[in-house]
C-alpha cells in the first residue's frame, strides 16, 4: 500500500490548523482591540511542524490592523496551547502572524476595472 506523501500530510495539517485558528480567534480571544472581521486566509506550516505562518486579513484602518496583529502576536502562546489540545500532532508549531492584504488589493483592482469600463460622459 502506498503511503501518502509528506506534501499531502502538510496540506491536511494546514487545513486543520486554519479551521481551528479561525475558530479560536472568533470564539476564544476576547480582546476589544481585535476587530470583528478577522479572517485567516492561509496557513503555511514547515515540514517538521516547528513553525506555522498564519496569514490574516483584517478589514479596517492601518492602525486597526497593527493593533489586531499585536493582539494576535501576544496571543500566540494561548493559540498554540489550544491547537495542542484540539489537534493531535507530535509537535505543535510556533505561530507567526502576518497581514494578508490580498483581499483589499483585489477590491481596489476591481474598483479600478469598474471605473475604466464606465462609459464616459463628454
């Protein structure tokens, strides 16, 4: 019987971590500096499970994004402990949170395309 590749295993782990981190941020972290709209867009875990980069999207001003990122960075140990309880992994990775601006970028590009396609009124 063929063993699943390490790449498939990491992809499954990434999916599970993404689901659980999203749930933890939404239901467990009660810091008022954390905006209501915080989405985990992507998770990249190293093959040895020592580190996990969590890409988050935050709707709001630059100041709100920075505050939310600070909250998540200070909550990284708590999140790691929750992940250790929820997912059975040999090693629970250390979490690093980074801002993912791809959603805001795509909204901006979409608006520019809409403006370019508007009929001109001369």
